[in-house]
């Protein structure tokens, strides 16, 4: 992993820190992976970096990997997180995915790849264990009657 990060870092700084935009790369997966390799992974413990990479590969890139960064809209992100909640993905994992995507979009705005970060406008309702408990309580009350 260290060699991969060093190679990416050298590539970026060789072109004056704008190698990605100089190539006019707009693929979400390519841009986010480069951001992760250069800015995020080096600041994480190796096991945490591997966990976050798996999260990207198995969730984020499966859904958005083939898209142009301009096509990652608030609506698409909201549907993605809604589906993760419905499918039972752990809320902690959902929060980590949202954080990764948010940090990437902060970078993407600074680099001029997008004008606005859509992530702060995403609404994630915590899985309502209390709603489920309330439903059970209502059912129980009806049974008692």
C-alpha cells in the first residue's frame, strides 16, 4: 500500500499537484480512489485503511464507480443511503461511508471537479429501533384487548 501511495504522490506532485485535472479525468471511481490513496489512507492505521477501502469497493464504487463525478447528485446519494438503511447496513458503516464521500466531495469542490458538495444535504434518519418497539407495543396492546 505504501508503494502505491508513494507512486500516486509522486505522480501528483510531478505535475504541480494537478495531475488529475490535467488529465481531465472525471470518473468518480478514479478520482475518489486517487483522493483516498493520497489524502485519506496515509492518515489511517493499515487495518482501518483496508476496512475503508473494502467499504468503497463493496458499496460506494459498486453503485457510483462507473459514473462521471458530475452525475453524482444529491438524489442519487440519498437513494443510495436510503437503500443501505433499508437493507440493514449498520448505521455506523453508513455514517463512515457518508463521511468518506463527504470528505472526497470537499476535495472535489476545491479541485474544481464539482461546484457544490451534495453530501451535507443528505438526510439520514437513524434506523428507528424505537419505531419497531412502538409497533410491537401497539400490537401487544391490541392482543391484550
